[in-house]
């Protein structure tokens, strides 16, 4: 996913300065106030998560599931975690930490979601190439499609950035927060993100105005000259303003990065912090939510990520419930359960929603390397107290290879729900009223009987 120099400058402002540029008259379509606090947390599963092994049918369809996925990938009925309550599905055993969240009514599943230009079937897929998202099966392109909510090849900004555009910037610390670095999803037209470091605090080497060391003074003078003129460009002026705001942002954010919080205990195991990238990110998000008042945030948007889901080989090892995929899901489930418990402690379970994203699903047919390959439609899930209790949305695809819902013969299922319909539901819950601004293709998914997935109570 290529970013232009202009994009990098906009993200650099967010990284070092938590800067948000002036709104140029853009009217906020979402209100921020303490009584309306809501947070939307997105976690991107990079590489293409195998959702077909996350939620598995346990009724008569399980036989076809086993035959088509193959003996190396298919999870036996006795290994799955039944959802119960009349739902004929079971979860991957590595997701066991999330079963109590499901039982509490705070976990929902959304089946066969993916990037779409418009509703299509197999016949249209082959007859009209323009009906397909650009460069399907490409990691970088499909990540860009999800992060920008544009199924083509032009991505000037991202979905979370556009949502943040509609939020007022109350303090130096942006309400758009990433714990997973700079990403397309964070690019707004006027908003810039606060990109939190996982292992350090906000420090700008050589910029301390009290430090009179000659080398530091020289670096500071050079930066000032770059920013000041004699005829500074807009980027130079914005960069200088961002540097100025970085001091105020650091004062607000560094205590969150360094000071222990009451939410930390949920991320501990055997008395010690469970130190994975996923847990670090979600603990930092939980701390930032706990500190929302000191940050001046009435609403918050978060971006997190977890990598290595491109499981072409060794997806399983030493048994179907072990291996690379199971390890990733176990880390994800434990981290999300810790985060959920922290939100319950804060009394915010119904004010915070987590949604998953991923490049694409995996082929239903397993390959010869105990893995699966790039596909399209996928299974996603959301966590939060505002969700409809114990709900499964969407339609499980017909288990036929080379026909029906399969576009290419390997179980590359054509999505029946667009990612806009899924993430759009979370955006509406968050309070976005100008859906066409946030989702450029919203007109396609809000007419002719289409609309956001009814995920929320």
C-alpha cells in the first residue's frame, strides 16, 4: 500500500505531535460530550485470517466442511466450543477465552463479509471484471480496500480518518489513536492521528528548549529555519505547528504511557504482564480510555493490529487445534478478553465496541502444506455491551466448489455482505450521521433493501 509524500507528512504530524489541522469550516456531524461517550476500536488481522475455522457449523454441514477443508484443516465437532442457545456453530478452541463474552451477550459474529463494488454473483463475477474490487487477493490492495472503504485503486484517505474529521478537536491529543503505527485507515482530510509508542514515551531528541548544548541549539535552529521561511510551504508551516503541539500532547499522553493504571491487572497472567504485541496495544488503548477525561475526549477512535495471518503453510501443526493459526487466535482471544474485562471494570462495556478487519478470508479447500490460500469473503466478529445479545449475522456460504458462492473453484467465496455494511453499522452506533462522507460508496449499500448489519440492540 503506497503512501504519497503528502500522506507521509500528514501521518508524521500525527506521530510526533498528535496534531489535527484546522477544520476549514467542516461542520462536525457527531457531538462529543461526557454523556455520549463512545469508543470504536478496530483491530486489523494482517495477512488474511481464516475465519472459516473461527466459526464452524456443527449441524449436517459439518460433514461437507470436513471433506472440503480436508483432514489437515477441518476441526472436529468434539474439538469445537459450541455456542449453544440454538446456534448450530462452534468456535475454534483457541477462542475459548471469548466464550464467557458470548455467554454475556457481548460478542456477535458476521458471516461472509468482504470488499465489494456492488452486489454480485458468480455469473457477474466472470462476465464483468469491473464488478470486482481491484487486484483481489493482493495483500496491499485488499488492506487498502478495508482501510479506505474504497474497492478501487485510489485511496486518498482512510475510514477512521474521515470519522475523526467529523469530531471536534478539543485538546492537543487527537481522539483518533493508533497503537499500530501509521496506516491508511488513519488518514483524514483534516484530522491527523495520535500514534502511541508501545515501548517509549513522546520525546523529540534535541528539541528541549532549555537545553543549550551547542549541537542541540544548532539542530533546533535548523528546524526553526525550515519551518519559518522566508516563505514556508503549507507542509512546513503545518509541521512547525505540529512540533509546537507536541509539547502539549506529551504532557497529556506521557503519564498514560508510563504510569500504572487500574486496568493493567486484567492484562496480567500469574502476576506478570502478558507481554505480546496484541496485549500491549489493547492495554494501552484501555489506559487511554480510562484517561479520556484528562485528554478531553468525548469520543475516541482506535486502531490496533496483529500480524502473521498469511497461513499458506503450517496453519496447523501436531493436531488441528495447534499451530500458527491457533497461536495467533489464542493471543488475540486472551488480549481481547483482558480488554473486555477492563471495560467492564470501568463501567464502559456498553460504550466501547471492538470490530475486527482483515485482508480477506482463506480458501475453503486446504492446500498441500497444511495451510490455506488467499480468498475473499470472511467471518468477522465484534465485542461490546451495545450489541444484540448472542447474534450471528449474515449467511454461511453454500459449500460447493466451482459453483454457487465460490468464484474460482477453491472455496473463494463471494461476499454476501459488504465491509461497508459491517463497519458502517459500527459507525452509526458511534454516532456518524454523514455516512456518505465516511463511506464513499454508501449509496450502493443503503438502497434496494441493503443497509448496515443490524448488529446493535
